[in-house]
C-alpha cells in the first residue's frame, strides 16, 4: 500500500472550473477528496485512469477532477465505462455518479454490470433524492421520507443498494458516509485495486432539498445523524443493511470475494472454442 502524500488536493482539480456548483453543506466535495486520496493510496498512474459520470449533482465530479473524464447521458455511465474497459483493458475505469443516475434510469445497467463482473470501480453518492432537478423522490428515498414528489412521505419500498449489487454478482461492496473519511479513503483504494466489479455507496447530505424537507436543513445536521446512527459492521450480510428514515445506518465493507471477471470468462470461452476447433 502506498503512503499518502501531502500533495495539495488542488493539484488534482481543474481550478479554472471553480467555484463548483454544489450547495453549502453538500458532501460530494468530501467524497471527491477521498477519491483523490484513494488514488494516491492505491498508487495508480493518473494517465491510466478514466473517470466516467452521468447526469446529476455528482456527475459534475468528472468535470472538476484533472483526469481523463467523460460526462455521459443520464443513466448511461456504466455502459460507456464498459466500452472503455473492453476497448482498453489497461485502463483503471471509475464510475462516479449519483443514486438517481445509477439506480433509477441506470438501474438495468447497474445489475448487468455487476452480473458480468466488469473490472470497474463504481462510487455511488446516495443523497436519497434527485437533488439537481428539484428534490424529487428517488429509488433510495427511505419509506416515509418527504420529497417534492412525496410531500406526505414516501410509500414505495426503496432499493438497498449494497444488497442489490451483491446479489447481482459484485466482488467488492462497501458503504460509508462522508463522515467516515478515513474509512472511505481506504475503501476506495481497495476497490481500485480489486479485480472485478467494485461498488461503494457513499451516503451524503443534501441539505438544500432532502434535508430541508426532513428536518435536517443544514449539512451539519446530517453529519450529526451519521455520527449518532452509524454502526460499523464489516462483513455484514448486505440484506441486513436497509436504511430507514431516522433509523440506524449499517456501514462497512460487506463483500470482498474473488470471481473471474468478464475478461477472464471471455478468455476461457475463446480458449475452449479454439481447442474444439483444433480437435
């Protein structure tokens, strides 16, 4: 493991694109900082990292970080990233996007990317709503939580993202909040170095819309909630990690297994086909 340097975060950012668009109290900037330190910790070559995002608040990360970046259409970050990885297997491909982009319009791509065990890392910022477009209810909005499209409380069962991707075949699954900066940084470094489909859910405040509608109108209110309610359970069964409104938050590394990647399976199938042809 590479020792983290004291190199300023600014050296990894496109400072000419500042100030950023994120609201005061938003946690996406904290997650971005952890991502940069995770790259350092993993000792990756910056010239071999491709960062892909979709649409939404989190999608802006691709434009602010000084890496080869691609800002794709809504929900299509994962198929784009898959094409990049298959076209150039030497790249370290990272998808950095939000819960709405990845789990709603992009949900089909999410489960099939995990099923195929594409060798990419996915960092999913979950703020429980569509923050950029007005705070509508999303696929992870907890039951009874209020949003602009569920003003009396959500009555649709939300996705448990770690359980969803683990059941689909991901080889590395973790969840942290932006309060758990050191754990998140280490987890990102592990995920970047892990062969196969790695998925990290990052819980982040959205005080402007989701927080304001659920009695946590400041980013600090949400951070206090993370501090009071988070329970670290490394190795927990993902099916037991549901998040309820004002309930406990199970965080930790839940899955870390070995399984052949799509590229490995492809090689095996082609080798068998060639052997049959020769026979």
